[in-house]
């Protein structure tokens, strides 16, 4: 017999009540209990699934699967030491997959199940972190985000393969295809545009805006890294700011160039007693500064606010990170040196942000492959 249970819970990110319907099938097949379940957003879809899966043939196939439930597999996975193929995962990603497949046996999760879950994931609201908590952006998750969810799922199945829980990886061999991702933001600031931004930053009402921008353009740091920077992380004697935990969960040292050190010394003299943040909110010193409106005004004053039709070609704070990485490579730094400054974890990620122009590639080829060859001759 099949049954449907209703679950209601409050989404911690949105505060909304989310209703889900879990369909269960329980039978005795060849003298042993066999069960199958799946979660749906509507009762109608749960009923349709029950009709399609209550046949003895479907349950006979289920009876031959093996392994723990997917929820139990996840519990074992997160406790296990990471090895090759299981290192990438996110707790929020795994929670989504637990909701989709938690009560299913690991061996019964099929390509169709995963593709159906991906379709639901594509309609999931994209979220962003703000000072007051996590908020919806008004958009759905990007293809890149979906692919990161799939990467976390793949790590779990790699763990199951390594421990002989399953024989076939349901995501491999093209069974579940990754979504095509955007090429990413392409804008690189020119020296003239940097100068205009610096000038506009000096004219901003917030006196720390120039220093804020200067740190971005001399370190390639992420927005969250700079906003969360605390005075205890600053070591002016060593000319570094040490970030204990980055987006990649690794510590990172930001280089502090001479004029940044000078500006930090001046800022340190007027820091409020109630805050350890370098870039504090003047109204609430115990919090980081909300910079969105100030940064918007700076771009507008510099003539760089929505100055191009394609959103990927417009100037954002992340454009500074892209600019720094590209400038370092163009001026002779190698990939390892660039990654050491910008904090990119992998070569593949760094390549997404560094697009040398064709002319630059020609110049490099001429200098490194032709002129040097002639010199050796």
C-alpha cells in the first residue's frame, strides 16, 4: 500500500512556510520488506508517483538494490576524511539532496531522479548574504550554482563507490549533464578608469571609501573578505592582513602596499572603541559598513555605473578582482604567484577571471618563443 505524509516547515532563509508531500510504498517482496519514498512539492505529483511505482515489478527491482538510505550515507560521508573525489561539498548542497533522496536507498537513485531534482533546483530562489541575514535576490539560481550542487552530490557518490556501496555512479558517463555556464564577467578596468574611481572615492561622504577601494585593487580580495577585516587581523610590521577563513575555508594573507599601510595607520587613530571592524558602519560600529549605496555613487560619479548594455561588461566590486588577476599575469607574474595574491584555490578558477587579449598573446609569443630563440642562436 502507498501512503502520503505532509510536512510543513519554516524556511530559515525566507521565513516562509514550505509544504512538501512524501509518498511511501511498503511491501513484502520475496519474504522481505521493501520500501521506497520520494518528496514532492504537490500532492498531485505524489499521487502520480505512487500509481507509477506500486507495481510488483517496480518493487521487485527495488528489492534488489542495496546500501543504506541516502540520508545515512550523507551522515557517514561528512564524518569521513576527504580523499580524491570527495573533497568538494557544501553543507547547504547536501541538505538539498537529503530532502530529495533522504529516505531512498542509495542504490536506487537513478539518473531520472537526479534530473528531476535538478529541474526543481533550477527554480530555487537565489540567495545572498546581507548584514541582516540571508535574503532572496529575486532571481533563480544560476547554472554555475546548479553545477556546484551536482559536484557535491558527485562527491557523495564517489564515497559510495569507494566503499563498494554502489557499483555504478549515476552522474558519470554523461548520465546527468552539467548545465552550460556563463563565461563570467569580462570587464577589466583600464588605468584611466581606475583613476576615475579613485578620484570619485576620495570625494565620497564615507571617508574610508578610498582605502576600501585601494585594498581591492592591490589585493584582488573578495568583498566579504574586506568587509569582515578586523584590526586584530592587521599586521603592519609584516605588511599583511591575515584572513582566518576565506570562501574556500582556507586562511589567506592580503599584501598591504605602502599607501594602504599609511592610510590604515591614520584610520587606526580614529577607530571607535566599540568596533573591531576596519570598515565599520558609522551608525552601528559593531557591524561592517553597508557599502552598496556608497559604491553605486562612486561608480556614477566616475561615469562607470551601467555604462555598457551587457551586464557582464559592467563594473562591479568583483571587477577589481578580475582586474588585479589579469594585470598580474600581463606584467609577468606566473599562475602560482597570482593565485598567492588573489587567493584563487585552483588554476581552473583563476583562468575564469583572466582573459589575455589576442594582442597580449602575440606579444608574449614574440617575446618568449621567438626573440629568446634568436638570442640563444
